[in-house]
């Protein structure tokens, strides 16, 4: 079947309005989440407060685990409901309040021992992660019903394009704050800005509205036990879903290295304030590649986009290993080399999100999208623990081994994508 050209698809005024409001909501959220990026800002903050690579790994683990675990219950409730927007509002407002609470904690932490600040931060960060997880199911469902398949990658690309522009400003602000304010005061300002952007994001998405849904069938109103049994049946009967899940587990193995790239840079003598430069480089990489990801996803298909991102996934851990092996501490090449590395990380991060969301919406039946999102993310959640494994390896052996495991997982993931391509080709 020939895939229609996106430009030829009917795009009436209500759809256009929803398209740009959803893209705008995503852009402002991306800017806010960039300000609290777990691989740069949060990693250096946690390391400053605790001095522990385990705490750095835990912050990344909590963020992913908190995002994934609530989705099973939210998916069950949303599948039974004719409206999914209230779940989105609860999660989106809750995460903004958590980030604001962290900003207030840091702003008033001057006389408090760092250990207590670190513990309080981790509690609020965990709450932020789990409240954020409420958003994913309603977001996927509302976007899936509001934006046609042939326009989703383009919408996500515009979302990340706008978000990357804003994130560059965030990176500049972060560097200025870190250079000109006491350290915790600077982080407090950064988190406060993140909270404000998340509020704007919530308002934009809510204004886009929610398309009407069919009245839930009697089967969709079954209890939670039956909902879990249905998920087990999906895992066994839907080969596309199952292979995609396996690929997501491998993705977790590659992502376990993310919070440790900036720690490796610090070990080579990179000043704390310069983490904002790396954040800017990461944002620039995302900005440059957004048009490419959007075009591949809408013109060649979501699986081709997964494969393209998978190839890029190989380069980041490989480059990190080469930098560690060939660069001495305090070398003038540290910043240029790591900036290039973070450009690739930014391109990879946005590509992964666009590809993952697009393919998950593609394999989810329209009438069961909340349930499929919940099943997939709950089953993928064990992979979120891998940054803790990465911390143990980094502490007891070396960072080199963390990056090597990430590289091998990326190779295995490409093999799995090839199997998925064969399976998709056999679907009429």
C-alpha cells in the first residue's frame, strides 16, 4: 500500500489548531524538562549534594521507573472512562508543583546540611517522577485520536524543534545562573523556570481539547484482574507488540549510560558551570535532526525511524570510550570533544522519543490505545533499573564497561529491528 504524502492529507481548521496546540504544549514541556535534565543538570546537582555515583544512577532510575510504573493503573482507569483529559490534568499539574517544591527547597537550603538537602531532593524528585507517569497514557491516547498517523511524526518533530529552540535559551540561562549565583540558588532558579514552563505546557494541551470517544464497551468495564489477563494475552498473541517490547528492554541497556557521560567529563576536569554548554550542545543536536526524524517517520514509516535512530545509538557510547581512552585530564580538547558527543546525544534523545511514541501509537488499536500504552510501559519498566546497575559497574569496575555494555545492547537492538521489519512486511 502506498503511504500518502503528508501534504496531501486533509488538514481542516480544527485539526490544524489541535496540531499546533499539542506541538506547542510539547515544546514548552521539553524546554521545562531540559532545565531538569537527568543527564546534565540533575546529574551534576545530585553529585554535588551526595558525591555518589549511586545517587546519580538512582535519580535517573527513579525518573524512568516513576514514568513507567503508574501507567498500568492509569491505563485501566482511562480505558474504562469516556474522557482521558482529567488524568492528564492531574499528572501535568502535579509534576509542575513538584518541580516548584524542589526550587523552593534549593532556594532555602543555605543553612541546611547537604545530606539533608540531598535526601529531601530525592524524595521530591521521586514524587515528580511518579506523578509525571500519570500523563503518558492520556497523552498518547489524546494525541493518537487528534493527529492522524501520517502527521504524527511531523507534529512530534515540530514539538521537538520548538522545544529545542526554547531549550537553547534554557541552557544559556542555566550557564549564566551557575556562573553568577551561589550554586544552590542557581539550581533553584533553573527549577523555578522549569515549573513555569510546565504550567504553560499544561494550559496549551488542555486548550487543544479531547476528541470524543466511543462509550466504553462492557468488556472494557471489567475489573483490574481481567485487565491484567488481557495484557498477558496481548503479550502472547501480538508479535509486533512483543518484539517492540524486547527492543525497549535493550534500549534501557543503552540508556543506562546516559547519566554517566557528564560524570566522565567531570573526571577529566570539566568545570561544573560548563555543564550548561553540554546541555546547549545536546539541545543543538536535537534541533538539527528534528526535520530528518519527522520526514523519515512520516514518509518511510515508524519502523524505519526506529532503525535510523538505532544506528545513531551506536555512536554515542563508542565515542565516549574513545574520548576516555585518548584524552588526558585538563586537555584543551575535552570541551570540543564532549560538545560533539552531546550533540549526538541530543539528536539521539529526540529521535528515540519520536520513534518510540510513533511506533507505539501505530501498533496500538484505536479503541484500546490506553490499555496498550499501559501494558507496554509497565512491561518495559524493569529496564528502568539499569542505571543503578550502571552505577555499580562504574563504581566497582569502570565507566568504560558501562559504555561497552551500552554499545553491545545497541548492536543487539538493530538485529531485533531487522526481525521486526520482516514481521511487518508479512502483515497484509
